[in-house]
């Protein structure tokens, strides 16, 4: 796992990259969050969707809700970056829309949009 910090508006955003899946279940999400917060001192994180298990995007598994609830509970803002049009599930598209309407979890097409969105948050 590589963590790059982007400084914006007096705060930092962690941009995490990896060649492997980092979040496969709730425990790996908690470990991921703890590692990023410890190593980068950031509570705003950008990750590519490729770092998430594909089961995350199947809402029937309830994995997305459970994982994102942990991010919310620990007050960690996260932007997941990628092309989500590849998923045909209307439920997932609705879920993404609802997340993007909030102020903690975002699904965005580019890293630059994620940086802009997270930089506006306190």
C-alpha cells in the first residue's frame, strides 16, 4: 500500500494506491483506516475502486453498507474513484447517488474531482 498526501486548505488528504485489493471485509476496512490514519494523519481518504473487493459493489452482500458505516462511525471521509457505470444495478446507482448527496462518502470518476470534493469538507 502506498499513501501519498495532498495538502489542501491547511489539511491533508491521503491518496492510497496499491496493486492489490485492500478492503475485502469489515475487518480489513478497519485495518485500512487505522493504517492510513496512523501513517498519514489524515481523516480524508481517496481510494480507487480497484482496492475494494467486487462483492462491495453487490449490495445484497451488505458489505458496502457495513464498511461505509465504519468510515462514518470513525468520522473518516472517503472518496472512491472509478467508473461506476459498469454496474447495471439500479440499487447500486441509487446508493451511489445517496452517498454523493451527503458529506462523508463519495463515488467520483476522477482523483482530481475527489480532491476537490474532500478539500471542501472540514
